[in-house]
C-alpha cells in the first residue's frame, strides 16, 4: 500500500473568492501582515501498489481524468515518503 | 416535432420541470432516460437538467460528466445531435469538455437564487438560429457555481466564432432593479454554444418561467424553450 497526497489549487490567474474572503477576515482580526490567501483541496488516497514511480503515474492519471479540472486548477502529488511531482 | 429526451442523474431535480415545460410546448412528453441507460440514439435533442448530480461532490457536474452515458452523448454530438444543459447540466457539459471553460464558485461566495435578465445572441445555424440579436428574457438563476471562466485565448475564440449565447444584462422595462451579473461570470456570460451551435449550456432556468404564476410575466422561459425547439425542428 502506498499513501498518496494530492493537493489541488486554483491556477494563479484564476480568481479565488474564498481565499480573498479569508484574507479580508484575517485583516479584520488584526493580522495585517497577511498577504494573499489561497484555498485548495487535499485528497488522500491509498493505492494497492508497491512501486512509488508507478503510484505517482497512476495518481497523475487520476488527477487528469477526474480529480482536477485542469482548466482552472493545478495539482501536486506527494507520496508518503516525501517524493514530489508537480503539474 | 423533434424527439427530445431528458437525462436523469442521481440528484437531478429540475428534470420534471423541464419535461413538463417541453411537453406544454410540443404536446409530447419527452422521454426521461436514467443515466445508466445508454440508448439515446433516436433522439434529436438531449437535455441535461439542473440539480445536484451525485451531490455535486468534487466539483459541480464532475462525476456526472464521467458517467458512461456521456460517451453516448459525445457520439450524439459527433452525429450532429443537439444538446441543452441547464445549470448543473451546463456544469456537466464543461466538465465533460463538450463546451469550453469552467463554472467556478460565485464571486459573492453565496448561493444565488433570483431573477436575472439575459440577452440572446443570434447565430445563423444551430440552437441560436431562432433568437433575435438582443432579444431579452427574464428568468431565475439558482446556483452556487455559475461563475463562468475561460482563459483569454478561449474567450477570444468564443467571441470570434459567435459562441456566446446569452449574457446577463441590467433589467428591462419595469425591472430596472435587477443587477446584471449575479455570479461574476467573465464578460457577463450566462450561456455558450459549441462551435457548430448545437450544444448549448446556460445557467438560468427557462423551465422555471413557463407560466404566469411563476411571476415576472412568466412567459420568457417558455419563449426561450420555444426558440430552441424551433431551431431543432424548423
């Protein structure tokens, strides 16, 4: 079993209204040092797989076909031991 | 009259309204097709109704867009068939890439449920052929993710090829209090069509404006649906 963490965020030029609202709220609470806030989504899944490279490949495929809307979002895949792959 | 079918996904909830609406125009009840059935070949127009298909988990329309019936709908589109997606149906069409762009969370972060006024754009072919340029319609929107987004290149292509079907506009007549854009959609886009004009996605709900008891005159939704049906079978 391999544990895979997928982090999904909006692309930089895509407006993240939730992030903006959170930033405004933090400012209201006095955290004036807060700059941009970006929200995202974390998906954790276990794969019945022993090879980390193959696990990474399969997770990337899952991101492309379902988990991520690549028109507006980007993703990072992390295997539990810390190996990373961005797209 | 054209043969029309409405696809039902788990969580669709405007299916009955659109079936009733279409039947009141054509005199024939459209077929209701459960998403696990895949025989849609004999229909001219496939309608993807509003609702919360599969609970809108992951993203609005994302899971429905990957259901096997969408392969059949893709084939139907390749055969030159017509498709109308309303609200969640529009989200399913962008998620399945039958239409470009994406529908994001409303800019105000609120679920928006109110009347809007939209302006139609005419095209010589396809589903917009029975609309007059600038023809206005008032009807409700009800959505959380209706904020249409497309990157600059896609947007330029939509504008170039006349694929922007409907845009939000300020109120007409006695309805000047209606703000134009309810969700922050880029270029006030309320609906778009495919390049061949035969696949249309729109956020407003014509099926909720069919009768005077629906308020706001109650005939604009009916007129809009009439125009679409007329385009399918002139």
